[in-house]
C-alpha cells in the first residue's frame, strides 16, 4: 500500500528550473542556471562599484571635518573657531 504512494510521489516530482518550471532537458536547465549566474555576477559587480564610489566620495567629502578613519579632530577645531568668531 505504501509502495504505491511512494511511486506516485516520485512520479510527480521532476526537475525544476530556478523559476519552478519543469525542465526535462538537463542541458537546458544548466544553460538557464549559467545565464542566471552571469546576470547575478554582473549585478554584484555593479553593486561593488557603487559601494566603492560612495566610500570614495565619503572619504573625500569628510576630509576637512573628519571621518571614521581619521577621527573628528578637524570638525571639533573648526566648531570651536566658529564659536569664538561669533562671540567676538
């Protein structure tokens, strides 16, 4: 009795591609996965470039006042000089 149930399950299972579609041709499935991998690699490269550009911009823009890497001494000293000039 349980043998018939198991064979029914194994027949209903099939190879699925990344979108959940049934694929009967393994080479077509592989080609689809390779294509998806290339797209994801390109997307990752774009994100890495964006992060690099944002980090560079942050380090250049915060050079006068301070940054996480250099500290905020420049920011503190510029704030003190601004306060002193206002008091005069």
